[in-house]
C-alpha cells in the first residue's frame, strides 16, 4: 500500500519542482555551457575536436531551418516506432506464455537468456545482409534490442504473486484465463511499463545502430555523413535532436502508463504532470 | 439442529509443508454448523483459525479428515459459500461496484439481476454514493464493507468470515455487528465467523468454538443462550458477562487480545 505513492513519485517528470528548483537547474546549465564556451575559446580548441556551444546552437538552427533533417527524422522515427511495436508485442506474447506455461518456460527460456548475453549490436551486419539496406533491417534491429527488457519484465511481473488475490479467484472457481485477465495482468502492469520505458529508449539506440551499419537515410546515416565532412557542430546538433526524441518518447510511455494504470496515479489534483 | 448440518467437519487435520519439516496447524478438529446457525471461532493467534476457513473455502487442501457441505463431501470451492477474508482483497483497478459484482462476472452469471442486489448491499453497508469510487479512495473499514458486499452478492447460503471487522474502529465495529446480526436474521444464512474479540463472538453467536494452539485443537464449544435480537444493552447483562468470563478463562495467562 505504501509503495503506491512512492511509485508515482519515481517518474522523471519535474513533478513538484518549485520555481526555485527550476532557477537552480537553469543556472547550473548556464554555468556549464558558459564554462565550455570559455574553455574552447581560451584554449583555442579546434572546432573539429570540440565546437563551442554557440556554434552547436547555430548549427541546430540552420539544420532545422533548412528542413532537410525532418525527412531523416521521419525515417528514424518510423524505424523506432515500428521496431518498438514489433519487439514489444513479441516480448509481451512470449513473456505471457513463459509465465503461464511451464513447458514453454523450460523449452524457450534457456535460449532466450543465452541470446540475451549476445551483444545485439553485433548482429546488425547480419540483419543488413538478410534484410537489405531498407527499413526492414533497422526495424528488426530495433525490435531485437527493445525485446529483452520488456520480455524479462513481463515474465517477472506476471509471476509476481499476490497470494490473497489468487486465493480470492480460486475461491470463485476462476479459470486460468480469468485469473490472468482479472488479477495477474493488472498486477504485472507496473513491471511491464517499466520494461516498455527501458525498451523505448533502447529502440532509439537500435534504430541508430541499424543505420550506422548500412543505410541511406535516417539520423544515424546523417550523423555518419556529417562525421565524414567533419561537421562536428552539426553532429552535436543531431545528438541534441536525438536526446529530445528519446525524452519525448519516454514521456509518451509515461503518459500512456498513467492513463492505463489510472488507479495508481495520485488521485488528488488533476492527475496530470 | 437439523439432521444434515450445513457444514460438518470431522477429525480435520492439516499439516503445512515448511522448511525443515511440517507445521501441524490443525489436529482432530470436529464440529458442525447447523442450517441458519451463527457460529464463531476464537483462539490465540496462529492456532489455525484462518486455516479452517481456507480449507472450507476450497483454497487450501486438508491433510486428513472429512468435510461435508449440505451432506455432500466438499471437493474444492463451492458456489454455496461466500467468503470475507482477513484483509479486504479488493482489486484496485475496479470500482466499488465492479468489485462487488466480481463473483457474478467470474461465475458468468447474468449481470442484470445482480446489479440491483449489488446496489442494495452497497446501500445496506452505508456506502451509497461510493459505487464509482476506487478502493484507494476508501478507508480500511470501508474497504472491508465492500468485501462483505462482494461475499453476499451471489446470495450464498453459507457465509465464512475471517476477522472481518478487525480493521474497524470500535464504533463502526459495533454498528457492523448489529448490521451483521440483522442481515443474518433476515436472510437466515449460516454464518461461520472468526474473530479475535470474545465480546463480538458472544454477542453474535449461537455457539462459540474456543481453540487452543500448536497444534490447533478445539478446547470447548460454548452455546450462547441469550435472546434475539440482541442489542448492546446486553453488554452490561450478567449472563453476557458470565459467558465472556468463561471463555476468557480458557485462555489462562495467554494475553493476546487487542
Ligand atoms: N501457507 C502456509 N505455509 C506454512 N505454514 C502456514 C501457512 N499458513 C499458515 N501456516 C501456519 O499454520 C498455523 C496457523 O495459521 P493460521 O493463519 O490458520 O492462524 P490464525 O489462527 O488464523 O492466526 P491469526 O489469528 O493470527 O490470524 C500458523 O502456525 C502458521 O504459521
Ligand atoms: Mg487468521
């Protein structure tokens, strides 16, 4: 019971931030950027090694103004969302089967654990060979990377036993499916969403890695192009865009979680951030 | 009592498998509960009261002995039995109303006729206006009242209750005792109530089963011969005091009552 409110407070949203907290945070950022700018200028660091924040900002503005980045952003976002959808669905279905049926657990779990030990990045070149330079190989790369944390969390969540709730269902002669639907799945949701949260951030990595290995579009591809041209400030600008993308996607997952798990949201106030 | 009691328990044994051996929770427990009878169980903590209830509910398997409900051997959970657990066990993602009708849904009975009954029960326990609230918005006592509605919604002939009022304050508890007596007198259900309170047991019951611990056995079954309906004026009655003292004496120096 006591953990409910703690869970809600664990979100990364600036919930409960006072004006003063925001001011402190902004001041900290300003000091950091100022020091960076001064250091680069004072020590005469070549822009190819480390550009000052001012030129990163200029670069970011011109990249966005020119509009060219949006098409690449669209490609990467498509890969992320499609890959996440595929990976999450597969992880959920497989996780539910593993948690519910001992035989599936014994048959598959050892291989899944073994496969998890393989650095997924290492199979990216294989995926390109099998599925080509198009979207498919990136979607699969993303799906594979997002898959594991969601699978593991689904299995752990569904195996979390609230004995009292199970007893209640048993006393009502509930079928296995009813126990799953009425009790096990809702009880597992906090775990599943924790997995989805990690999975969506990993999906961004998956898509970029996929593009690094072989692509002709996307932000990862664009990073390589800028790198080749030694446009370091533009690379930093892309990193900012990627970070913003990750934060937004994480926020979307949190938003959906609050909607789906309405009962564990703090009820006082609007329930929004 | 009728020839075929509502619940007949004969030589019930229960041993839990535990780390480093077995825990003998119940040994040779025998008692009957007649149709429409109100029977309470009191005994020290850990003497196996909840274990008896869980065996009757079909949640826990017995190790030995025989149990019959309405003359038929008990095989797993029965539709004739409604249960209130020691904690409310509400599903936090369901509203008060949805929690109350859960047994109807799970048993795939028609919801329309159950709706009236559910709303009536919610009114009966004083939760009118809370139908669409979620358990997190309710106090512990209110949650337990929802659990009581849930146990009654399918109109079971037998009601098993495990310290249902343990979490309530004294005032609400007395009020709920009167309500339970009223529900029981109106519906003529068979009630099997576990409680920590000797006063509650004497006040409500036709008979009180007194247990001893390690392993749980029946010490004595005390018939309570007091007129119905009972009101709290009875608390100052000499006969009431005599019953309570008699049962309390059974526990000797084991002070376990809060
Ligand atoms: N699932 C279990 N596994 C092992 N031992 C158990 C289990 N459930 C209960 N026991 C043991 O059985 C004994 C009786 O437990 P039970 O819960 O029936 O007691 P109780 O009379 O209801 O106690 P209380 O008044 O505190 O609720 C205890 O010694 C307990 O440790
Ligand atoms: Mg108990």
